[in-house]
C-alpha cells in the first residue's frame, strides 16, 4: 500500500473474533524485547511451546564461552561494530519462543517497532520509520507479524507494539550551506531550515521536497504518500536542549525528522493531517495484526493535545472492534508529577520510563539509596491527589533496565547486573519489580543475568559515541554480539538458576491477588525486637539490610522482603498490620531463595503492634503469607 486510502477497511473489519482485552492490566507481567536482538529461530536445544526440544545450528551458551568474541583487539572491534548493525532477529524467531516466555511466567509481550526502516541504514532498533504501512523485511513479512500475534494469543500472551508518532526516519536532507557557502549544522533555534530534497535509496537528496514521489520509488522519501505533502515536517533542526519547550516538541532527534502534529492547547487541539494519517496507519495495524496495546514512543516530545487525539482515536477504534481495554502506555521520561499530569490530560492508560521509578528501584535493591525514597513514590501519591492503590496499581509500568536507560545519560550505560553487586542482586531487583506496585516489565535477557555495559577497557571514546546504547542491547540468539562479550551462542536456557527462580516468583504473583492489586506499605524493621526503624543508608557505603514491604488486599496481608547484604543472611522483625493479624497467628514462607525455608511457619508477635521475624538469605528474597 502506498496511500492511507489503500487500506481495505471494509474487508479488514468484517467480524472475525478479535482477541479480547485483559480484564485488568494489573494482572499482567510485561516482557520487552528488541526484535533484531531476540531470536532468529536457529537456536539448538530450546523448547517449543509444547515443551519439545528443537534442533538448530546455534549452540547454547556455557560459562566457558564468555569472552569468546574479544580474544584479540581486532575481534573486540568486530564485536563492537556488530553491536551497531542489523544482526538477524526476526518475527518468526520470536514466535518460536512462546514456550520459553510462557513458562517464564510473562503474560504480555512488548516488541520494538516493526515497520519499515530506511534502506541501507542501521536502524535495527526500529525507531526510524520510512514506511508506516509495511513491516520491515529484516524482520519478515506482514504475515509473519500476524503469525507472531496468533502464536502469542494461542500461548495465552498479549502483544503490545511500540509505535512512533513524533518522528520519521532521516528521510530528507537539509540544505546545510548558508548564503556565503559555509557549512552549518541545522540545530533548533526556532527557525525553519531549507531542505535540499527527499533522500533516494542511496541516501542522496535527489528528489524534490516537498512533493509526492512516484510509488515505483518506494525506497525513497517517506510513506504513506500523504506524509510527503507540504507542512508534514517541522524542519527546525536537531534538539540541543531536551527539556526546553517548544524545542523538545519541534526539534529533530538527531537525524530523525520531526513530524508536525498540530496546534492549540489540549482542549482545543487541531491535529495536523500528518497526525491523522499516522493514527489511521496504526488503526490498520491494530486491526490487521489483532494487537492488544501500543507503547507510544517519546510522549515527552509530543504536544499534549496530539497525544490526547491519538489516545482518543485509538481507544474508540479498539472498542468498536471489541477490544474494550486496549492498552496505551506512554514513554514519559520525566518526573512522576509530569507523568501523572500527562496521563490525566491525554487519556493514556499508563506511564512508562519514569526516571525516579527506574533509578530508585535499582538503587534500593543495590543498597545505594534510602529505600524510603522508592516507596514514597507510591505512598506520597496523595500529594498528587491520587490514591496509591488506584493510580499506581495499573497506571504505571515499572522496570529497572531497558534499551535506552535515559537516566544514565548518553554514554557509559550499563545493565543492572553489570557490576558485582548487581550480578549478586539481580534476583532481588526482579523480585522487587514483580511484587511492588505497578505493572512489572522485564527487559529481555534479565532472566539470564545479561550484564551489558560500556567496556571501559576498549579503545572507544564514549564522548563521541552516541551508539553507547549498543552495549545494553545484546542478542539472545548469539550472532556477532552476544552477552558476556560472546558470539554465536544463544541464551534460551530454562535450566538456569535465575530463570527458574523468577519463574517461581511470577507463579506466586499470578496466584496471589494481593501481589497484583493490593495496597502497598513500606515496613519498619527491628534487629532486637524492641526498637523499630525504616532501613536507611548512612554514610557513603552500601546499605546492607532487610528491606520489607506489605501488599494488602481486603483482609489479607502478604509480606515481601529482600536482603541487600550479598555476603550474609539477615534476620529482622517486620511490622505488619495489627488489625489484620492477631498475636499468635501464623505466617509461612511461601517463597525463599533458600528452598529449605519454604513452608516454615513464623508466629505473629506483639512487637510494634504486630510483627513477624523474617530471615532473608544473602542477596535473597522471601514472600511471607498467612
């Protein structure tokens, strides 16, 4: 299709039993992956959805394979370069791993953008779209996309697609010489820059801009054809100040070109024809592939009115075909208050990417911050006129690692497990994410202890390396850029300790309503049973302590605790709700990283009202249930 008018709506929208939405998104566990980095379907020894072993050509990673890609300086450079390239992950490969995902316990799959990128560039991540009506051939075909969603639905998983409204690929070139013939960089200054032309398949700006391009030249310019009209792009150069308004909503993301969305305040917003075109394109993919939600990219860089328009259009369309709870989660990389305000004004269902959630969750698990600050994000929600268990329960997606890690800046990015404490405490942070408020999201590879980080020992200058993101985007299927500085080894290992432990925790979450929807309370602890306090980091070192919290649903309280001490077990009395738990009542270990503890009872004692004495293994996690 070349035009938005080519969409066969009458044929597409015939009643065909669209997959229903979840009853409550609070019950979901999301798994986020980059299509190019997840699976090519050639792995040997993984298990399909029925549990049968599949033969392939890529061997399973073993500890002895760590570093097999960096045995010489030339090999290091090859491995690093591979991280910037297309590596071969595809939609059929993802579909083949539904068994791996289902058995892990995830219930929703969030996949990176799948639409066509500019030919000849390395936009493997999918965020530089050149054709909004076609699946990128690197990933497969349009049918491969629908087959993936069908496979997910058959396995009991929902599918969220990453979508982009703010920008396109680098589809045109500015005229970068001034009237005196001097070269300049077109950066945002509030002015509109002249454009040399649309890029052709070679990248040269040889086609008149603005102006419609012959469909035979579909690798040129941008599609659908409606996006080639005058006024579609702001043409104001790249962003320098990522927080300034209107620069952040009118400027380009480096080479990616900003799309004009419309004008006006939120209540009276007039969407542009380009925004209407994109909304129709994504309605098409929603119906064509039977999707369950969208993750809306770069909401921070969109007008609030534009986001509200899109949310309204998509929600109404989804409801018209029977998807009453189609999920719209927006990437809002600002503060909690900004996220709340944005969600309330736009009609998005949830916010994702909050720096204070990600950073404080990671630092709490590692003992590098006061845990109260993380839990206060939720407890102090009364300050923004929201009850914790209503707003944060299903309106915030929580995670600690992702493909951008915006909070870390533009270089030296690193996964949680990249350092010694993170490697030891990965299970603790995964467990915290799964059992505290919000909809938990797991970044692919976390369940296999991926440790991607900027390699300080190699000859790369981070100051000039905008592609530092590569190091947190390792492949699950090996290829030339596997985790642990490996290559040609896959990581779909269901026998691994981290995979099995997380599976057990997610199974308990699935069966325990309080862990999915309950209110949350950070709990005071005591080492002697007399003096109680909230654990706090003192001085410059790591805090080594039990960190405990409760989830309460109606009259049922479930207690969870991690131990940030990686060397020694820690025991503490944990305060619980005296109204719900009578002295002499019993709790037991429903989960522990020490299997010998599971099933062991503990008594409710009359300390600080009511308390139970909880022992947590080194770097461990426990769940206590009445």
